[in-house]
C-alpha cells in the first residue's frame, strides 16, 4: 500500500489538490473532513503520531475515574420495601437482593436496608417518586450508590446516587 502522505512529484501549485500524491488526492476527495485535515496536517508536518495516544490515555483515565467513583450498585432488582421517616424525611430502600448479598462499600453495615437518602430537594423527591413507581408496578430497577454513608446522618447505609426504571 502506498504511503498517502508522500509528496507528489509534480511541482507545487496554488491548488491544494496538486500538493499530494494521486492516492492521497483520492482520499482527500472521498474521506471525511476530519481525515482530510489530519492528512493535510501530517503532510505539512504539523501532526504528530503521539497526539492520538495522549488523547486516548486521557479519555481512558477519565472513564476509569468516573466508574470508580460509584459506590455499591444493584442492577436488575425490584424494590421490596420503602420506609419513610417523617421526622427526618429520610427514605430507606430494600430490594430483592438482600443487603448482605450486595457488593457494599466499607461503611455499609446495616443488613436490613440496601440504600437511603433524605428528601430535601426536588431531585430527591423525584428519586422517591421513581422508587415508589417501581415499587407499585413491580418494575425492575438499577440503583447506584454514592460511595458515602455519612451524608444522611445515618452512617450505616449507603446513600442513593441514581435510580433507573427498566422495561
């Protein structure tokens, strides 16, 4: 396969198409705009091969960091019990997977409840509404924790980060 970045044997002209070899010109005409700009940059010596690797490492690192910030997670479970403490507005959630069977963060010591949160914002109320809907309809849910047991004041159960109702 010919090197697409080799210079043409023709003399340079004002038109960009003449600066490249025949295979490169064909690619430039038919490739995506991003491929064309990369090929042009490489031809003019402004593109370095290590740029892609640096970007790949950065994206991979950010992805791993975002996944590692999640706490305990339960996927494809049903909500079995909801308990609302009216004095503190705290909600406790028990699912079809018992707390002793779930992967828990180190602070989670309560064997009766899977997750908890306090209903203090509109988002918290929407989270409770989502859980109540799933409970009433016996729907399958995914629940991910915050990796923190101290935010609610009850330090033995992990707090809910997000809830998804599944079909």
